[in-house]
C-alpha cells in the first residue's frame, strides 16, 4: 500500500467544518419541519432497539409501513423527501437508491384517490352577491369580489390594508401586499360582476376607519 492510499482518521474539527456548511443544503424556511421528521424517525428506531448502523432499506420499509397507518400517500412522499434530505446531510445515507422503498411508495400512490376540493362556481358567487343581505354579509361579499377579481390568496386578503384599496371613481385600484407573483396590483371594475362591484366595495369602505395601518378586513 503506497502513502497516498494509506488509511487515516479524519480529525473531529475537520468533520465539524464540513458539517456546518452542509446544513445549509436544507431549506431554511422548513428546517424545523425537517428536523422534526428526523426526530420522529430516530425515536421510532430507538424504541425498537435499532442503532445507528441499522439504517437500512429494510428498516426504512418497516418505518414507512408504520407511517402508512396514520398518513395519506401524498404525506408519505413528503415525509420520505424530508427524511431523504436529513439522512443524506447528517448520516451520509442516500435512500433514493433504495428501489424497494420507492416502489412501495409508488404503489401506495396509485391506490390513493385524491379528494376534489369543493369550489364555488361563478353562478353561485353571482347569486350570493345579489341575494345575500348586506347587513349580514357585506364583508364576505367584498372579500369574494377582491378574491376573484384580484386573484388574491387568503393571506393576501388578511394583510390587506385600508390604504391598499384606492377609489378611482369608475374602478378600484388594489395593491396586493406580500404577493408571491410578479403582479402586485389589480383593478376592480364596476362591471366585474352582475352587481356593481365598485359600489359594493365603496359601501364597505365607508363603514371602515380611514386611518392607514388598519386592516381592510376585520
């Protein structure tokens, strides 16, 4: 054996230097969720008396057999993805090479039937805007108008400020806060719905405090 091929142990400080930048490979926003998934796997493994060297394909299959009892197929893939990242970063184990495991998850996905989300049809929205009494449902009506006309997400409506909705006479100019798209403003036209959308929003605005820094919706 030549000098270049001679085996040696890696000093602890070198391992530490490598580990710290490696941790940045995990998505910062969801780091806690990833860590929680790793803890759940470690706890399951320890309860069965499995040591560090027992992280094999058979062990992962047994773990996901257990997970399947409590989660849908879509959640199984999410948990698999997080655990795959954590094991690769912390243990140097690449479970994407475990063919039996991925095949098992794929079979589970084929059996899973997604539930179609219930959505309001356009005619249902129009009927609600025309027939529901303003005394009770004015805020809901305005939320529907802005949500549909401005393609707002729930969190964008939540953070909408009074000053973000500007009355331009024949239309409303709406600035969307914290948008995830490249479009950050919309207009609401009078003829956007079968009712006068601008007039309905104007009626709601007249009942709200005018000071900036106040949420548009209570």
